[in-house]
C-alpha cells in the first residue's frame, strides 16, 4: 500500500508521450468532468455501502476498502497539485505528509455524512473543497507560528521551497535522484541508490547504478548553469496539465476580494 501511495504521486510527473497527449488533453473538457463526477458518485456509494446489506457478496469488504482508497487518493492528488501551484505552502513549512493527513481527515469525516445521500451532491467535489479549506487553514496557522520564529528558519524554509519547486520542473528520474543527492539541504535523509530505486520504481525502474550516477552528475552541473540547460521534461506530465487547468480556472473565476 505504501508503494502504491508513492507510485501514484510519482505518476503525476511521468511525461505523456506525444501520441497520447491529444487524448489526455481531451479528458479536460466538460464531458470528462461529468464522467469523473459520475465515477465519484459510484465510488462513494460503494465506499458507504452498508456492511449488513452486502453480506452475500464475498468481496464486499474488499470493494468497499478499494473504493475508499481510490476516493482518498483522488482528493489527495488534487490537493497536492493545489499545494504545489506555487511555493507558498512549502515556504511555510508544509510537507507532502501534511497534505496526505489533511486529505485523509477530510475524506474520513465527510464519508459518513448523510448529506452525501442527496443525489444533487457531488461527493468528490465536496471532499476536495473541504480539504482545500483545511489546507488554507493549516497554512494560516503556519503563518502565525512562523511570526514567532527567527529569520534563519524562514530563510531555510524559503530555500527548500524554491529547491523543491525547481526539482518538480525536471524529468522524473533526475528529480528523484537530485532530491536524494540534495537530501541534507531539504532536511531529509539520503538513502542508497539501490534502496531509492526500490522505493521510487516509477521513476527509476530499469536504470543501472552507472546510469543513475551519471544522471546525478550531469544534473548537478546543469543546475549551476542557466535554467534553460536544466534537464526539464520534454513533454508535459499530468501535473503540468492539472496545474495549468487550475490556473486557467482561477483566472476565469477569481475569488472575491475579502480585503477592506
């Protein structure tokens, strides 16, 4: 389960082949949104199904657990994209694990709400909206906490946020390898390449130790030059499409100004 959790996250950054790009981009239209809502409805019904009412189905518990997992992962991945649209959340000290926890808490809380039985309610939209509010509240709490800290910590968090944002712009193998190589700067522990390859198989499967070493060396040198020489993605990934889609939505539907 832990591997599945990590693989889904890394899948956001897998480059989409040119031959599949028109099909993937077509999924962003209104029809795809309706289909996603319909799928969310079905998954929510399965996840909320009454245990006693489904005792005849030997795999009912497995279906319910799988539906709950898929709903959580859907909300979690959308929340990650929202958190990564800019550096602000990480600049405040937010981590991926914090996003995971927020998504899990909100999905768990809303899943038992009787209001989801209303046919006019779109469960995934409700859960994502609630999780987004919790993410904003968490960020606000961090702002308050950081006001009581020194400049050194704020500068450190800012540097880490910029570095992580830069790494997300690179090809997935280079991003994962450099993240590990620069672990000390990111406040993390560096692991051996053979262990990293096991943990991040979507990014590193099939690469030899020599190939990984070479990619790290080339990428380190590239990062010291102008950013157009960085090992960036040659084709967009799902993260790019989702991020740009969210930016377009925000531009067309700006939030009301609440300032005085």
